[in-house]
């Protein structure tokens, strides 16, 4: 999943005003959290009352795409579950920048044909 990227601004717009419709266990994400750089002080000041934003992953449940500082705080405070707004599979595809069947756009340099 680390080869995937999502447009978080678009995800926030989709999640705005929605009631949480899922739950995530912070302990399940402790290993992934060690790979994510969190800004200084973000974990300590994270608001656990705000839901995470997550997307469905085929055969794997829900994957948090934002709010990792909340997961970090939940782990330090022993919180078992966090509420999440889980986007639909269609919404996930809409906001995915790359990963899976969507690959990053890499501009190609013009080539010159020197055979002329």
C-alpha cells in the first residue's frame, strides 16, 4: 500500500460532514506507522474525537490514508478503536493518484531521430 498515493484534499472534501461508518484498530497499524514521518508535536496534539479517513482494500479491510498522527496518539494512550469515515471503492478510485492500476504520470523527454 505504500506504493499508493491519494489526493487527501479531495478525500477530506468527500468525508466532510459524514458520520463515521467504520472503525480501525490502531494496534493493527503500529508497524506501518513506523514507516511514516510525523511532524514534531503532531502526535501529542492529535484530536482523537475526529474520525480517520480510510479506503476499502480488496481482501484486507480498511486502510487509513490520512490522520496517522491520530493512530500514533491512540497507540500511546492505549485506545483500542478509532472511528473512521470509510470512502466507497468508487470514491477511492476517484481520489487515488497512483498505485494498483493507476500509475504515476512521468513526463517523457522529446526524442530526436538522428537517422535523418
